[in-house]
C-alpha cells in the first residue's frame, strides 16, 4: 500500500494543514516527516522530565481563525489563551511596561513621555490601517501580475480596489510603509528611546534586518496582522505549547482519514516524464502519488530533495538567490521557581508579559552589527516569556518554563561553523543579560536547551535557521514569494506543489500557506474546495 | 500623571474628589474614564438628571484633559490651531472650538479658556499632546498637560447660581455665559460653561483644594436641592442640549482607521465655528474647498422622532427603503417630552423633504419588535431654556 493520491513532505503545521484539507476533500493523503515527532517549528517537546518546551515558536496569533474553525481544531484539542503586554528593562534601573489595559499602558508611557503616550493613538491607527490592508490577502492566492487570466485580473483588481478605498494620504503612507525601516517609521511618531525600542522588536524578530534597514517596517505588520478572537494584533499561548497547534491539525487530518509517517525522511522527489510521481525515502523505500506537496522551504525543496536536471537553470538560479538568512536563536529553560525582577513592582502583571532587555534603537542596531560581523549579538534583543504563568500544563506547579527568543544569531560565525562551545557561549550571553535584571535567575536554572541556526537547520530543516523560511522583504512577498512567477503554490514540475512558509503569506504559525496551496491543488484536480474563505474585516 | 521613575499603579486612578464621590455613590456603579474611576450613577440616574434640570447637579469632571498654553505667541498659536477666530476671545472669555488635521477633519472639540493675556487653558475630551506639540513649531509658546493637577466640578441647573452666591462667590450672578472669573485670591476659577445646555457653571481649583471645594459647595447647596450627578445623567442632559460627544457622535480624525470615517466641522453641523476669513489655520484649504464645492459627504442632524421608543443604534432611511444614515445618540427626553436623537446622514438627506424614518428595535418582556418611525429634522437644541442665557439668573 505505497500509493496515494497525494504525498506531503514534512509534518510542519503547514504540511499538516495542507494534508488535512486534501483529506477533507476525499484524497488519500500521507504526510512524511523525517523526525520522530511532528510539528516542525510548531512543536512541544519534553526535553527535561516533566517540562514541556515550545522549543521553536512560542506564541500564537497568526493562526487563521477560518482554518481553526474549518478543521474544527477546538474539538481536536486546541485552545489559545490570550496574554498581553510587554516590559523593557532599562540600563538606568527603570523599565517601560506595556499593559493589556489601554489606560494603564497610556499612563506608563506618559511616565516616560507624555508626548509619546498621546502619539501612540495615531501610531496605532496608522499601523492598523496597514494591517487591515494585508489581512485581506492572507487566505488568498497572490495574483500573477503578468497574467491575463480572468482570476488573476480579478485578484489584481481586488488589490487595486483596496488601495483606492484608502484616503489619499493613506495611499502615500502605504507606499512608503512597505519599503521603510521600522526605525524611521517609529521616529515619525515618537521621541523617547525606550518607547521606540519596545515597539521596534516586532520589526526585527526573525529577520536579518536591523531597525534602520529598509523593509523592516513591514515585518512589524507580520507581527500585528494576527488576532485572538477578533482582537487584531493580540497574541496568545496555545495550551500545552505550540505543539498544541500541530497536534490538533494532525488529529483533524487523521479524522479525515489521512496518514502521518514519522521517521520517514524524503531523500528525493521522483519526477517521471516531467511529472511528479512520488518520493524516495532515505530508507530506500518509494512512495508514489501523482501529487507531491513540499512543506520544506524553497531552497531545500529544489536544491536538496530534487534532481537539478528536472528543473530549468534560470529557475534554480532564482531559488539559489532566495534570501533565507538565519538571524535568530532560542533558549528554552526549565526553572525551579519564579525568578524575580526587582525593578518591577511586587505583583506586577508585567511578569506575565514579553520581557526585553534592550532599551534603545541604537543598541538594537549595534546588536545587528554583530550579526553582520558574523558573531551573535553581545547585547542581544531577547523576547523572553514565562508561559507557565498562564499555562498550567507545561511544568509542575510552582516550577516554570522560560522561553527566550534571541535576535541576532548568525548562521555561520567569523571563526567558521558553529561548535558546541560557541553554542554554549551564545547561551551564556543571553543568560547573563537576563541575570543583570534578575539576580536569582541563574540559581533557578535546572536545564537549558540552546538553539542556534545550526540546531534549527539540523533538526527541522530550516535553511540557515531562518524562522520564516525566507526573508519577509518586498522582493519576496505577495506575488514575488517565493519566486516571481511561482507564487501560486505550483512548482515548475507538473503535480509538484509548495505549501511551506516560503510561500505567500510567509512564515509564522499561520497555516495559511498550507491552506492556500490545498485550494490550488483541489482546483487543479477539479475537486470541490474545502478551504475556507477569509472572514473579512469590515 | 505619575513622576518619571515612580511605577504607575495598575489600579484605576481616583479623581481629586474620590473621597467624596465614593461616599456619595450608593450604587457603587463606576466606569473608567481615561483611567479615572467615575460614577455612572450615585443613587438613580433619572433623579440625578432631574436634579440638574430642576435644582442642581454636580458632576466630577477631573478626567477631562486639560492643557495650559502660555507664551507670547499663545494667541497666534491657538488661532492657527482651531477653526474659529481666537482674536475675538478676550481675557475672561471662553470659546467652544474644534481643531482639524490638514485634511480639514475634526481631531476633537473642546473649550478654550482665556485666563489672562497670553495664558489659556484648553480642555478636551481626548488626549492630544503629540498633536498640540507638533503644532508649536514656529511659535513661541509652551503647551503643558495639567489634567491631574487641576480638579474641576460642573455645577449645573436652575439653582446653581444661587448656590454659588450662598457659597460666598460675590458677583457671580453677573458672569455672562462663556465668561470666566476668579475667587479666593485666584485659587478658584469659575466659568459659566457646561455640558447640559442649562444654567450652569464649572469650578476649577488645584487638586489640593478639591475636597474643601466639594464640601463648601454641598454645604451651600443643602437647601437648594444639590445632588451629585453621574455620567449617565450628564449624557442625557447633553443629548437634550444637542451637544456632540467625541468617540460617540464622531471619531477623532487621528483615531480613524477606515477611509471616510473622519468628519469635517461642516459635516458635524459645526460650520459656524469655521472662519475662512481669518488668518491661515490647520485644515483651512481643505475646508474652503469643501465649502466652495459643497462637497460635504455627511450631515449631523438633530431628530425629533415620532412615538416614544428611543432610537438607539437605529438606521435612518430616506422614505422607508433607502438607507441614508444612522443614529449615534438617542433618548426619550424627560424635559422636552420628545423622542430625540443625534444622527449622521448622507449629505443631501439631512432635511425634512427627505421624509426620514428611523428603524427602531425595542424589546418588551424579551420579545423584540420593530417600528419605522417618522423623523423631523430640527435646528434648535431640544432643550434651551431662557435661564441658560439670563444674566443675572434667577435663584431657581
Ligand atoms: C525559534 C523559532 C521561533 C519562532 N517563533 C514563532 C512564534 O512565536 N510565533 C509564530 O507564529 N511563529 C514563530 N516562528 C515561525 C514559525 O514557527 C514557522 O514559520 C512555522 O512553524 C513554519 O511552519 P512550516 O509548516 O511552514 O514549516 P516547518 O515547521 O519548518 O516544517 C517543515 C517540516 O518538514 C520536515 N522536514 C524537513 N526536511 C524533510 C525531509 N527531507 N523529509 C521529511 N520531512 C522533512 C521538518 O522536520 C519539519 O517538520 C518561529 C520559528 C522559530 C524557528
């Protein structure tokens, strides 16, 4: 029984989503995953006894609610609990809090700058305007601007209409926004360093851009365009860690009759007579299907598991030119108790929020300089959270799981490849930074998992460890993602499709690429569509 | 506002009168107004409302945003900021004004108190320091927020003048509408302003004098029906007066996300506040064009609606089929005995030729019913008693 209607390579959440919608349409589908666990970068793992780590992605907002609903993920065990706020610790001993409650947030910002507290209102409105624009296109296949097919023209007109609906000034703002740096964008509203630093994080997370690199303003949107229960821009915790997302999708897939095979690494996509015919596994086994869908990033798909001869050279050249630079690392830490942060008032709700330890755009830019110089940032931007203050399932009572996302961390060091010593030194840099603000933190550490781009690439196959499976820059977005002319999820080989974060609308635990690709596949097969439409913002 | 360095409290803030308002709040009904705890109602909203129409109601307006604007260019600055001619507002006078963005859309409305030569207080519903500071470019002027430093009470109703006289404010009866004056060696400022459309005053002191002011006022008013009044009662009074409420009847332009949701002064029925003849001001070009071309898209109208079912959240139709707008504020008016509303309709329909109707849904014992009720567009406030303007006012 080695023959299927469709094979999905990779059990990342997008691969699982894609397979689930195909199975829902009645296709016989198998997902082949190289690891002995599923989820890719949306995974929960017990790496220290009784502790569950969200060991890559750690917070959830982008996951499309339409997909949540269509796959009935609630029934399959997924629960997302919102959390809010952030705190940025300052070198001078002070801090800037951002609170869930707007009034408290305003008051706190006003403590640092009354001007900025009031300016935030316009910043929020203008950013929301940009966010709404992009949200409209998340569950849609990007149009091909060079095509004259009815559907492409219709979709292009939809973009045009969206633009024309804006006020004149908003159109100018939009054109500027998409190419601007997050630093320049923030400078237009705010005067206070720490306020800018606290907002800039969303513009640099996961990207090999600095706060003053053009294009980083868009990355901010990528962190604002999600939602929790219609609350645009809000983030939440998946109960049980981010694996909760993948596990629920996998359960839905299985309920539709789909199969998942772990420890089934694909070595080669088989092409016969110019058509996809199946895959060969590392074990030597062959699995056949007329439809093959890749959940791997575009570089890995076309350069690692395909025979170059099956593809044209110009296409391959473009694949090689796809920007997918690693820039992030992560620490997952098991704690014997809750660390204290003496700068915060007792009982502060900020303990539940994202914590950052870098208080100016200049420091973030310097952190980026280190990356350019091929070392990890000596003074990194860390997005630290203690999910166990919200989620009771991830550590024993009174004990905690701490997730530290780290920007910047290069894929290769000036000294060459990463070594285990380098990795540990990187981890120490992060732990030392946090300890500066929490004296009892180090003593509470029971176990640390340190992940540099090397581990991210080796374990889940993210090329260079790029968390979004490709930079989110204008040249690689919408109809340019991943490769101009190939934005509609079809690879140049008939029967071969792409469903990973390398495709529109990009990285993050969103499930949209997987769903959009399924819609295209079902259309090609002339099967009824099972993929939901955008709820739409009104 | 707290001092830099000192952590802010996550608890809702207390106004300068909290010790008194909490004592008076038998219902323990509060809402957060800009982060300050503010009474919805103290004992019963309708009794409080009638206090301000029949005797005197006292409203704690501390959370109102206040700015102090001073400097040699204060007048020139304000004149460029707002749409009306500020050179006509002499010291000792107060002006209701709106200010717009460059596109001529209203950012907010508020009152500007000309305290003395070169010294003003601007009082607004929203918070605009970023905008106000950006507008200082080129002017020798300073803008400082003083919301938390200044405590204020609205003292509104037919016995309000008598109460203030009894409180010892000699000569208060001579204060004209939109006038301001000082007492207690300048520690107490009184303006003849308010949000009820009735005879009334607003009292302004530094925070430290607040409780004493409250006590004096209530002592003086004991025999003249003084009562604390919450936000619910005030809202009723302001709708009857036809006053717009920012964030309810219009959205400040800098908060607007969707296209076409901001409003010009003309669209809000505030064209009388726009002086296209005066020196340049923010939004002037756009407003001159809108006026010349008659290109206003919306019209704010006051409606008297047939029947007695309040038209909350109703659609407005021209005739009974063509949907042309929506209600933003509505109520049964106890003083006017009319069913009234403020509504936004598409520009050509804001008149009685359009035969406007409101689609009203109302619930009786859980069951919902619907009526299409005829609307009459009116120009005047729904409630506008002569005592509002009388100087000196009668004692009751
Ligand atoms: C450290 C980190 C933190 C992040 N934080 C967040 C966050 O907080 N919130 C958020 O929304 N997003 C976050 N992201 C981004 C997000 O997790 C990813 O963009 C998303 O999970 C990618 O999903 P995917 O299904 O497209 O691909 P992947 O998850 O990369 O899945 C690809 C799958 O293919 C498998 N595979 C690879 N090669 C083969 C092969 N040859 N044969 C078979 N299987 C193979 C892999 O093992 C993997 O399971 C983070 C990412 C990282 C790395």
